[in-house]
C-alpha cells in the first residue's frame, strides 16, 4: 500500500529557478525511502512541499491519504519532520524542547510527558533529558531531533540529511536508531541524503534525483546490478588517442566512456578483461598509466545515470554552504 503518492510535482522559484521538475513517485507503507543526490538537486524542496511548508507550483501529492494542497492540516497531523538544520532551543532542556513540540501538536500533558520519557529512552537521552541542549554534543542533538520528530507518533517521518556533519562513528550510531524507530514504531521513513553509504545501508528503495528530476528508482541492490557487471577505469599515456572503438570489441566489455585520458568500461569480469586491455594498449604503442577495478557501488550508479560522480559533486561545494557549514559546526561541538 502506498502511503505517499506524488504526481508531476514541481516548484519554481522567482519564476525561473525550477528546483523540482515534475517528479512522480510513490512510497510504500513501512519502508525506508531515500532521495539520493547532491546539494541543490531538489531533495529539501520536495520534503518541504510534502510536509506543506511550501506550496507546489504545479502537480499534487497525497501523504497518509491526504492532499498536501487541499488537506494540509491533516497532512501535518500525520507526519513528523527531522530538518537538516538543528532547531532545538539551546537554552531549554531536551525534555522541554520535546514538550514544547507536543504542546504545538495539542497532545495532553499527561500523555506527552510519559511519551517523551519513552522517546528519550529510545534514543539513549534519558539521563541527559533534563540538561540544557547547549551542553549536548552534535550526536546528542541529532538524536534529540529524532525524538522530537516522533513526539506525535507520526505515520510518516521525514528526515532531511539526518546525519549531516556527524563523524563516521556517530553517523553509524544514528543509523542504528533509525532502524530501531522503523522496527519499534512500524512507521514509514522518508529521508534525503548525499551520503552513499547511508543510502545503501538504510534504504529499502532509493530515488536518484538530479537537477530536480528523478532519474531512477529501485532498491540499492537492483540499482547496482543495473550497471551490469564490474567497472574498469584506466588512463592511457596519449590523451589525444581514442581507443574507445577498439575497447568495445574486446570480449567481456559491455560499454565504454572516455573523458580526457581516462576510460570507464563496464565489463563482465574485471579480473578477466583488465589484462586484455593492458595488452591491447601496449600493442598500440601506448602505456596504461593508471588502472582500477571495482564492483558496482551507488557512486558508480549515480555516474552511470547522470554522467557525474556524486562524490565529485559534493567536493565541488554545490548547494547552500552557509546552512551546511552552520549545521556541521554545531554538530562538532
């Protein structure tokens, strides 16, 4: 059963910046669904529309059976949100931050106080819930945001870059809490991320989004299998020479892409094909200056469908850097 249904959803800012461009997809009840893409791809804008924070320019969507356009209040009552930036008041305790959110949802204090203690226990903050948030580490703040997002027992929890700025060890711990939330509360989780390992580890299905468009949707395993084999990347000493046509004739080669001196080949078996390629390059009077062989990864999938590496996209510094740097700075305190 689909708990989220999106049809041709678009958002245009200032009449010309098309942040989301006619996306259509559905999310099944009880799954962890991920939006994978670089900063600026349209991930956060999509979440803001689905949680009724901004209105779409065109298209429509339903969340928990309610239209985000015509039944916004019902949508808000059925969802929880863990935003990319930290929102908890540093001068309040963790408990009081969660209590404030429960009050905004209209949850009776008798119910909310007991529920908050249970949630703090879930994210291992029970011992620190009476401390001011300003004393929390970055990992504790992120776990508090997760607890606050659950205070209304939502059917769908939206998480926008839930581990942004956290170190690898803390990020892995947050992954464990996310899995526990899914199992304990039987809810649907919709998350955005640009961390390849996060999407691969957590998500039942992934939508690759680029420049506001969805490129492909499938499970991590099927996305990686869609490449069709191993990846061989090699550089040849002569950049002007184009050996693409010759490489395509090598048995076991399924596809070739050339960029400068580098060739990226999809092959049936890297161990078998790589020696043939090196021999072939030598017979043409050139030298292989670099060679790597890899099994399919989500970064390879992203490169396959967009023509760019997601890791390279992130290192280029695209997106809202001020927000990202602020969040990362707080995370590391």
